[in-house]
């Protein structure tokens, strides 16, 4: 406790690194089964309950932090487990609600919510830190999350037919233009999915995407503070500008992808590859350039804003292609891809700590941090351009045939 009544923690760099990575250890746990649960019980229940648990633990974070560092570590793991279902649980909902010709746009709108949260949270938390204290950050964000959960359960349904406000013509249009899926009691073919080269191509893209994102998201504040010598509390809006650009451009790029497909300007495979180039290539180039401008805050922010504005193209690239590989088990496939891809979140803080531990204000260490992230993005992009697939894979049909054979025995 300081003289002004504020609580300060004397945690070492390694302890801070563990706390930052704790969320991602938990985030790996329910990825695969989060998608499976949504396929079986519906996105409304699975995602709603999970994020309610996350909101409660966020509200309790200040109390837990004062009690014990290892209790906080466990709490962060539990929040990661709860939030692990977020991305895998969405594909089953999208398959039922979204017409095929509008899928790029809707996937972009849906998945870019993470950027929206960052755009709001960065300046909001900067304002809270400068006017209140760090504890209020958790109380306010946890409270907002709880209110969102209430709205989620009131408004959402898993199928258009069950919604109170939708018109019959809208339901008819959606059912006539959405991807056909079959509700099956069969378990997803976990091992067949894991053996699929097409799935691994998407997984590697998620690893690269996650590495670049987490490098900025979890290590960006340290870079801004120690190398660029800027106070994040007083520059919240400017620090959020890359994520704001990604949010706005996601809408534009998703709509552009659908428009190009409808007009026939590109084949579907060419469309996927073009937007993957824009997404991974844009972020990779920005990270590489960051290594040369570690002495100028405004140039760094400008480079990141331009590069991350193109990150939204990924929703029309490998993220959309995941839904093409397995219409019936898209949540499970997304769980594999997003889950294994999230391993990046475990390693980026550790790699950054190893490269910058000697002197966190030395730009040379940070230069290597950015170069490694850019290199990973480039390798994943090259692999996608060579090996990506855009048709339903055999494991999707094998599981349904197995289910049909079981039913025919009774």
C-alpha cells in the first residue's frame, strides 16, 4: 500500500510474464469442445453462460489480486477457459443465420467485435486509470460484460425460425440461401479433422495471426512505455487507432469480398487468397517496418494503423474458408484452428521477455520481437497460397454417414 492509498504489487518480470500468459493457458482448454458444445446445445447457451462466468471473475479480480498472486494466476486461467468458447461457438450460429452470398460481410462484422472491444477499452481504461484507479478498470469492464450477457439472452436465438421479431419472408430468404447443414448426434470426427492438411493450413494462419496480434496487444503497452516513452493512460485513443482502423476496414473488406464474388470478378479460391495476402501480408509488413522506427511514436502508430487496417481481410480469407471445409462441424474445426493458433498468446510474452529482459528500453531487442512476428506471418501466408483448400472435406461426410448407419440399425 502506497502513501496515497493505492495498492502496488512488487511482481518480478517473470511473474508478470506468467500472469499475462495465464489467460492463454486457459484459452486453449475449451477451444475444440466449445465448438462441439455449440453444435450440440446452441451458441446462445454456450457463449452466454461462458461470458457470464468471465464477467463475474473480472469483477472479482482486484480482490483476488490483493489476496494471492497464484490465486490471480488461476483466476486468469479460468477466464481464459470461459472465453475460449467465443470464436468456436459462432460458426454454427452463422451457418444458420447467414446467406452464402453475404457470408464474408457477416463473418467480418461478427469476428471484428474483438477489435471493437479493444477500441472501446483502450481509451476507456486510460481514462479510468487517470481519474480513478486500476481496480475500477475491472469493476467497470466486468459490469459492462454482465449487462451484455443479459442483452444476449434476451435478444438472440440460435435459429431464425425461433426469433420473435423476424418476418416470415426473411426466414424464407435465409433458409433458401444459407449453407445446408445436418443436425447429427454423431460426435465430431476429432482425429480425422486433426489429420486434415487443409485444416492445418488454416491452423498455421491462425498461429501467425495470433502471434502478430498478441505481440501488439499484450506487449504493445510495454513497448509504448519503455521505448517510445509515452504514457498509455494519456494516449488511450491514439493507442487504440490500429484496432479502430481494423474494425472499420473489416466492414469494407468483408463487403468488398462478397461483391467481387457476386460480380464474378474473381473465382472463390482466388478471392480467398487475395484477402489472405492483404491480411497476413499487411500486418507482417507493418511489424517488420516497426523494427526500423522504434524512436518515433507517431510513425509507429501510423505504420501499425495502416497494417492492422488490412487485418480485417483475414475474415474473408482463412477464417471464412474454415466454414467451407466442414459445414456440419464448423465449430469444432474453428476450435482446432483458433485453439492451436492461440498457443501464440502463451509464447509471445515469454519470447518478448527473453529478448528484452536485459534492457526493456533497448530498441534492438524489440526489433527482434517484431521481425520474428513478421517472419511467422510471411511463412504462414506462403503455405496458405500453396496448400489451402476451399471445398467440403471428407471427414465432414464420413461422420454423417456413420450417424446414418447407427440410426438404421434400430
